[in-house]
C-alpha cells in the first residue's frame, strides 16, 4: 500500500537535519545548562544558539523567546500569564469563535476564576472583522487573542490591523501562530503583536517543544514556578535536545522558503478536485487569504469520515467527530455558517515540505475511485 501523507497541519515529520541536531545532546552533551562546570558548556551554547535561531525566524530579540513544551503551553502561558499579571487592571479577554481548543479551553478555565471573555464571530470565509474586535473592547479589556491562521480551513487573519487597534486602546495582543510559522513569513514587528505562540511539531521539529514570544516590557506572570529558568518565566531544566531541534527547524524555515512551492501544489490539487468533481466539491475558507498548503474541501452530501475510512492509504483530517453513530460537524465550520450537509463532507488536506506532485496525483486516483458525485 502506497501511503500518502496529507496531514501536515496535524504534525510534520522530523526533518533529517533536525534529527541530526538532536543526537549529540542525547549521547554525549548531557550536562545541565544551569551548572557551571565543563559539562554544561555545550548545552548552554545550544540554548543560546537555538534562541538566536528562533529569534531570527520571528525577527525579534533572543531574550524575547521563552522555550515551552509546545503550542498548548505557549497559549496557556500567554492567556493565564497576562490575566494574573493584569487582573488588578481588568478581567476582560477578547478571542474568537474559531480558535484552537488550546485557546478556548484556557479561556473557559479563566472564566471560572472571574474572567469575562468575549467570543467574536467570523464571516463565511472564517475571517475576523477588525472592527468587530474593536467594538468588543471595554475599559476592563486586558488581552486580545486571535489566531494567525486557522488550523482547519487555513484562513489568515488581519493580525496587523487588529494589533493596531489593540495598541490604540492600550490592550495587549496575542496570536497563536502554531499553523502559520513555517508556512508563511511570521515577523513579530510586521504583525505588531505582544505575544506569539510557536509549536515545534508543526515546523519539522519533534512533538513536545515550542516557544512563546514575549515582547520586552510585556507584563506576564510565570507559568511554572521554581528556579529561574527562561528569565524566571518558565521554571524547569531546559529540554536541551528538543530546544536544539527547534533552533535547527527555525533555521531551516528561513532556508527552505516553502511558501511558493506549497502554493503551486495547493492550487494544482484544488484544480484537479474541481475538474473531477465540479459542483460536488466546495472549498471552505478564504479563496486567497489562506495558508498555501491548506485545502479544506467538502464533498457535498457525503460523509468525510466514511470517505477517509474507505481510503486508508491517505492520511488526512476531518473536523467532524463521530460518537455512537452520530456525526457532529466541525465547530469552525459551524462558526462560519457552513450548512450541515456541506460540513459533514469536509476533509482537510494539508501539504508539506516533502509533498510531491506525484503524491497528489496518487491521492486523486484514490479519491476518484472511491467518490461518485
């Protein structure tokens, strides 16, 4: 069976260069970077080097990078850290209805602690209107959190416009950039954000490593209390092998410049789908302001889970969940106003650095064999 991996938004393979970067820190460079003897020299250098590489990728200062265990921790740290640091000023947070659970669930938790959260809706393309964010701001607002690009449909949000609004009102702004980093340029000064989350396993590093950009001067409470690691913001002996891996992955993002090739492959795939299935297939998400590698398409009138179950060779995702024979549609598509018949047939195909045109041709043959519209 020829397996075809089209689920890069869920997780990327570890790049060979990244794997090579890890090995020395598992075999011989084992010293604790907080120690002061010879065994710590190489690990200290690894941390410094990786921090510089991530900072270069984001176009920020190295001391603005905090290493975390992944995107979920980065998001939790941003939300909870700002809430605890600024709750004496206000308790209002603004986010959107299409955020990842790593934002929505921490917001729900903070509501139990007294936070007030406004969930701003999106248009039919999954896009936030900046004026809707501004309309939600009040005198108690301390933080706005809007994802850079949606993980399911790929729609890219007007982050710079929202950041300008936040700055005008003196409100901190966070963006979850787990899906955008490595696919499109993500520079914090161009975006204008105060905090930004990175997930390593979305950009060819291992699972279990990430980073949080915290702009200098941004008030934020420590997420894990203990010794003074990560400038006192995230206690715990650093995961040197994986931090080194994230640094190498960040370096490769700058070198690889995958965006144009992904865009061409994505357009080719969409053209093939439309040519074969016509009006029986519909693109979900913005037609232009969308991640170049992401295609969320609905096979109208069909069940996406059944389609993928019948094509085990293809690794792709649906936004729906099946429980006891009942299929619930994606909350993101529901927030976009996609009707149930269309939403039930939605499959997310996400391409990556190792996707070739032949993989798409093979996937098309399997889809054509399985789907009759």
